[in-house]
């Protein structure tokens, strides 16, 4: 994480290759607590607009978070944080992510 631009807007970077393996027995617990940690950090960092950069290159499928988890996370985010998110950049998306984006683009 850090800041960019003249207004010191926040930038948050996620590297999917460092996420836990979905074969862990406590995977849901770890992911939920990871999400809560990220939200608490966002609350402290974000006063205005911010962007999220998601690095996906060379990440095995078992380390990528599921769509259900991402939807749940988005719904749990405070309205202020959702409103201030100006861009979500996916670097090196897999064919699965490209397909999902192509299907959901008309609804977003």
C-alpha cells in the first residue's frame, strides 16, 4: 500500500500468489480474518479516493479467491469505501477472470 498523485490518494496492492492455499482446513477462517484486517487498514488509510491493484500473474487456481468470497467481501464493505473506490486494476488476469469479467461487464 501507499499513496499516489497530488492529492495523496491511497493505492492498495494485492498479490494473489501470497494468499493461502484453499486446501487448508482453516481456509475460510484465514480468508475472513484477512479480509477484516484489510478493511480495518482501509478505514485508517482512505480519506478520499483510492485504487486497488490485484496482481494475478503465475498464481495457481487453488490460491485465487472464489467469486462467492469476493461478492461477500464487496457487500461487507462500508458504503463510503465502495463510493471512494475509483479503480480496480487486474494485472495479468487468467482466462477464468477474463471470462467472468466478460460475462458480468453488462451488469457492472
